C-alpha cells in the first residue's frame, strides 16, 4: 500500500516538486550562520553544530550534498535525534548516500524514539509504504494502528507533515475506516501551519463533503 505520505525534514536540498509520493517538506533556509565557528565546535564533538553545518552545506547555493550528509551523520552518531531524522530522509531519497529504505527506516525509528516528532511522521510514512518492515509477529491491524499513532504523535507535537499524513490516512480509509471529518481537521491543522499540499487536500474534502465545514469553523 502506498499513501501520498510526506517525509518531513529541514532539508531544502532534498525538495521534490512532485505533489505525491514521498517528497520531504521543506521549511525556509535558516538565518546566516558563522560556519567557521560551527566547524570548530563540530570538530570538538558538538552535535548541534555538526547538524547545523551539515544543513548549511545542503542549503548552500552550490550544495555539497556528500559533505552535508557526512556532517549530519556525524551529528547523528554523537546522539542528535534531529540529525538522525535528516539522515534518514537522505537515505530514503539517496541524496549524498546510497539509497536504502532499510537505513531510512532504522534512523527514523531511532530518532522518533529519541524524541524527534518529525521522525515519527517519517517512520509512519515508511511503514505505510511498506518501505519499513513490521515488527516481529505484528499483525496488519496492529501495524495500521501503529502507523496512525505515529502520525497523531507527530501532528500533536506540531509537525504539519504529521497532520497531513494523518489526514491522508483518514481520508484514504485503508489504515482505518474512512473518516473525512477527522481527515479535514488534520489537514486544516497542517494547512494553518503553512503546508500548502494539506490546503489542497482540505479543499478537495470540503468540495466533496460540504457538511464537514461546520466542524472546521468550530475548531
């Protein structure tokens, strides 16, 4: 099963113009950074600086994707969950590293367990697509429920992509009985946070089910 699930990451260099599939969501580029200072602290083993420097290399006008991936990997290995989430997206897309759904799934799960809500959305997306294996002895129903929990967790933590994934899942009716009211509410949260794709999906639901509009104005 493939959902039009969204892999979230603060990596503009990984953006895709495709409106479906697994494009990562991309916030704007960060404020100018003192890369020399970041490099110094990264060399001393400070994970946040390695992460920020890696992202800067990916977001540069002339990006160095391999170096960016290496710096993010270093930050992940030091113990930065956000960096692990970013590296997972790179593996999913094959940017700066050899494409590997297995590595992408492992990193998303690790980062989610360590507190990265973005990674929880990514983990759910990979599971929904079959790119990540279910747990040992996990039934289809149990897997579907886990995917929804991951999307809800990300959405409740304020990750727009998690809300969009949740809305897509509820509207599709493949992981759970179709719930267009719930889907509309989830897409609205993502839309209100500036995620344009969710706005389009919300509009599609409202055009099909005008009775959901009162629910939206009440929230």
